[in-house]
């Protein structure tokens, strides 16, 4: 799945199929010096969205309806964060997913659940 994602490019996020990753730097830090939670939420949302879209016909699209994120451990600048998602249940127009963010060495950073809507063109 190839698509232009200026926001992801701006943050240094790369995508390989449905795996989303970023090697964090000081520019990703919050005032406490750890990685900003908004970056982690972005990784989760992107992983879930790509996972849903990988299952859709060409004329369909998906959008986030709901996202719930639990932060388990702080990430530090220099950590490579990896987000993956999987579909739990799928209805005709709604998809439920779960996702996780871990460091490259396997430390748990966050877990999430989300709901996406599926729409058709036209």
C-alpha cells in the first residue's frame, strides 16, 4: 500500500505494510523530556488505519471513530517505536481493532483499542 503522508514524513514516521515506526529524537520530546504522548497516539492511529485500509476494496475508505490509548511506560528520545494493529471484529461499516506500541528491544509503551468506519465512494 503506497500513499503520500506529509504528516508522517514531517514526524519522521515510516510505514512498511501495516507496521508503523519512528526513531525518536529530542524534537519528539515533551516538557518532561520523554516522548510526547501525541506521537504515540499518532503511531497507533496510523497502524490501525492502514490495517483497516489493507482489507478494503479500492473504492472504500476508512476513518477513525474512536480511539482509546493506555500508556504503559515512557519512551525516551532515541528509542525506535514500532506500532502494529490487528482487526478484532468487522461489521459492514464498522471495524474494531487493537494495537500496541513497543520499543525495538520489546519494551511495552502503549496499548490501544479503536473503532473505524468504512465508507464507499460515490
